[in-house]
């Protein structure tokens, strides 16, 4: 992959303010893409935008609640009106609201499904139209190994991530003939705010299930995204790439 693999491309990264999304935004910017950094508020994306600009890259912040269909639609209309297209879409924004099934509230289910699954549908359906017209596009969705194997206390998250994987495979089939690839990445446990909240005993237990014996970094995921977005990955679509230190081997 050349240093400026993504020159001239416009990439939209949701969840770009922190963790994995931030690492993806920085990585694609370093390789020349202009990055639209979406998160809940302009304030939260500001530091990623500043870091990209400080490195000589191009970036803009975008405040969108990805769980809201209308908010995503308006954002897409505004972006397409101004930029004409998005070449690389990275669906990364996500939350978890863990609870045992017997205690899980409607709000916990609905919030996770809206943020981690429905958002992928909303962004993809609006932004794929110009990709189809241009006969080029990359759609990359950050799922999770939990969407492959399930997890106690995470029925909502597991269902949303499994749905995101099945959505990706269907999109891949629909858009393959237009030179648009759709792939999912299934991270294992990555050091971010999402996992920082776990008690030490749980982290130890998780580590013991990872053959590589360590949590991953956001950059580990960003490397995989950069590859799937590149020209070298032009013949890979409908794939789920685990980035998990060997945790789930299938
Ligand atoms: P994180 O550090 O908690 O960051 C979450 C990001 O999503 C933030 O940028 C946040 O924006 C954004 N976001 C959340 N809800 C949003 C909403 N309604 N509208 C707009 N933006 C929203 O999470 P992370 O660990 O980097 O995870 C990123 C993705 O990887 C998620 O989809 C997660 O499920 C997945 N993943 C993570 C791990 C892991 O171990 N960390 C493992 C597997 C998969 P604000 O800053 O504005 O809140």
C-alpha cells in the first residue's frame, strides 16, 4: 500500500471522535483521503479534525446522531450537495448497553439496534447512490466478534452486530457489479473507552481467552480498514475480517 493510497478520495467515518473511529480517520487521512468525521457533536469530533489538519490532511467535523434516520438523511443530503460523493464509507459509531436478557429494558435494546445496526442502513442507502454512478466505492462496517459468537449480557449488541454482518453481505451482493465492495471487520477486544470501563477481573478473563494474550489497539483495526479501502482489496467483498488476536477462529 503506497503512502498516499487514498489521495483524492472522500471518506466518511462515523464515530470518528474517539477510539477505533479516530484511528481509522487518522490513518485514511495520512494516506491522502479527505475525512468527514461524524460523531454526536462538533465538539467531540474537533480533536480528530485538528489532529488531521495538524498533520497536513483535510478533515471536516459533522454532528449527527446516527441512530436517527432523519438526521442521517439530512446529513447525507448536505454532504452530497456540497461534495457530490463519498467514496469510502466507514460505519464505526457504536454503543453497548449491556444487561442480562431477563433484565434488559426496551430502551437498552432499541438504542443499541438503532446505533449499531440501523445507522449502517441509513448511511449506506443514501451514500451508495453516487458510488453506483461513479462505479467505485468502499463500504466498511465495524461489527464485532460478539456478532459471530454471541455473549451473555450482550443480546442486544450481538444481535445488532450480527445484523450488520448480514447487511454487509447483502449489500456486497447488490453492489458488486458496480465495482463497490462491502466488507465487515469484526474486532475482538480493543483498548478504547468502550472497554476501559470493564473491571480488572473481567479484563483478565478476556485476556485469558485471547491466544495473543493482549487486547488490540485501535490502530490494529485501522490497518485492516486501510487495506479494505485500498485498490489492492478490489476483489474482496462480502468478507468478515476478524481483528482479534486469534480469539475467534472460523
Ligand atoms: P468508543 O470509544 O466508545 O467511541 C464510540 C464512538 O461512536 C464515538 O465517536 C461516539 O461519538 C460515536 N457514537 C456513539 N453513538 C453515536 C450516535 N448516536 N451518533 C453519532 N455518533 C455516535 O467506541 P470504540 O471502542 O472505538 O468502538 C467503535 C466501534 O467498534 C463500535 O461500533 C464498537 O461496537 C466496535 N467494536 C469495539 C470493540 C472494542 O473492544 N472497543 C470491539 C468490537 C467492536 P461521541 O464521542 O460524540 O460520543
